[in-house]
C-alpha cells in the first residue's frame, strides 16, 4: 500500500538536506556527534541548522546540484 496525497511544501529540500547531513556526518566527527545527540533527544534539532553545520550542508548541496 502506498501513501496518497500531496507532499508538504519543501519536502524535496528537506529530504536533500537530510541526505547531505548524513554524508557529512559520516566524515565529520563534530557533525556526527551533533546528529547523534539530536537523534537521542539530548539537544534540539535546531542545532543542525546553526551556521557551522548549515554551511557544510549548503556547500555540499551546491556541489551535488
């Protein structure tokens, strides 16, 4: 069974951001730690959108396009 309906606005961008974040976390210990702490509810997910991490993800997204 497949889910039906329209995807939320910005779905594709959020999915791409998440994928790039995973790629960076595989190589960057600081990003990996932040992602792990967010996943374990130790810190808020907004940390993943702060400049040090956001700049890395944005740069990778720009090269992947």
